C-alpha cells in the first residue's frame, strides 16, 4: 500500500493494517469484465456501493448482484443476496474479499467517477 519496496512480510502486513483511508480505497479494487475493460481501458477499479459484481470463488460462485456496502477498514465488500444463516434462523450479510469479485456493471451517476475512468 505505502510507497516502500519491502519484501518483508511483517512490514507488508503492517503497511496494510496501518494504511490511511485514501490508500485503503485502492485496496478494494475489483477487476472489470472484458467489455468494461475494452470501453474504459482499465483493468480494475475501486468498487462502490451500487456496482453490480459477480462472485468468482467460494460457495456463492457465479452469484451476480449489487454491492450494498464497502468496508474499507476490513477490506471487505458486502453483496446483496450473500448471507450467513445463524443457528436461530436469522440471516446476516457475509463479507467477500475484493479479489474474489468481478465488476459486471459500473454505477456512473457520479461525475467524479466518470472523470476518473476517462483519465
């Protein structure tokens, strides 16, 4: 995350866990599908609430739905329809790591984001 070229695992972990929010945003970048890559000329983009994503790994593989929440502190993303069932029958949202997702549809209502993609 930080601008240091260290190979030591402990320093890499320290940089990951002590990174400020503006650097953590890059940590929740998700790959784009082929069509979006060609149109925007980018490989990955920081995910936002409202984007449509597809799960690539795990029990919910091939599940495609909207992002409901992005947690920058834990580097986790919450997707609609992905829940854990508790023993009492209650369902709680299950976090997904950004490396296990692919963006299929971007939410481009924000002017700043569309400007960022044109750069």
